[in-house]
C-alpha cells in the first residue's frame, strides 16, 4: 500500500507539471464611455518594419478578445468608430549564476534504524543523504561543494494595446509586462493578450497582477 501511495503521488506531480503559471503585471488607463453603443473598429497601420506575420498573428489574438467583449471589426476605416493599435517587444536579459555541479544519484534505498529512507551515491567528492524527503550534503567526508558558472536567460515581454476614437482621443490604454525563462514568445503571447482584457475596462490607473495557466 505504501508503494501504491508513492506511485499515486508521483503520478499527481507529473500531471500538475504539465501546466505552469504565467504571471503578468497589467496597468490600465482609460476613459471608457459608459454608454458607448457603436463598437466597430479597425486596426491602425503599423510601421513597415513591424508589419510581420508574427505581428499579424498577435493582432488576431487581440481581435478574438475584442469579439468576446462585443466589438465588431469594420470592413474599412470609413465605417469604423474606433481604432486599435498594438505593439509588443521581447528582450533577452542574460545573467550569470553559480550552479552546483550535479552529483550522481542512486536509486536503491536503504532504510535506516529509525525508519527514515537513506539514499546516497558516493563519487570522489560528494555525499548526499536523504532523511525523509530532505536532502542533506555532508562536506566533511569528501570536501567542499564545487560550482560552475552558467548563463540564465530571462525574457522580458511587453505588450501594449490602445483603443481610440477616430478623432484620436484615447479611450483605453493597457500595458502587460511579463518576465520568464520561456524563450518562445508565440507560446506566451495568448495569455498576455488575455491578461490585457481581463475585467475590461477595469479600474483606471491601477496596476494588478494577473495569473493564468499555460498548458
């Protein structure tokens, strides 16, 4: 029964490991009209250097959120009441960190005199013990811990979406910022766009933290 319980716990950990939390800092400023009836919109024309296939795919993510909120995409600028502009950026911030050189681990347990599992592998300079689920390193027998320098990449992402009337008066301005070690911006961007329109239009001038699950 004890083995079955351990296997069940391990299976639960594997399942929960399939999803991770994307945390974004969202700041909204708006002067949204309470009785805005006409919500037809067009996207503003980006600069030629920004008009990429990636940019257009993120526009479609924004359009999906606007459709969910009752907006409608106009066929031409002349028939639209609103204009939507979008910009995004991804910046790699590499940092140097010291990392313990991984020892080898033994998978064969030895149960000590007090019923605690004792696991260990003993290469030339390492000795690890497991008391319950807590690792304990014994430096006295095989010397001090060894380290190596590694480069860790942190990706800072910023998304900005603005909605204005056709006269140029801004009605909604939201900025979403996220930092993670995930290199793929297309993987994270759908959640950043969702965060931008969560509780739309929301409270103006207040920063909030939005957490969404990435499968």
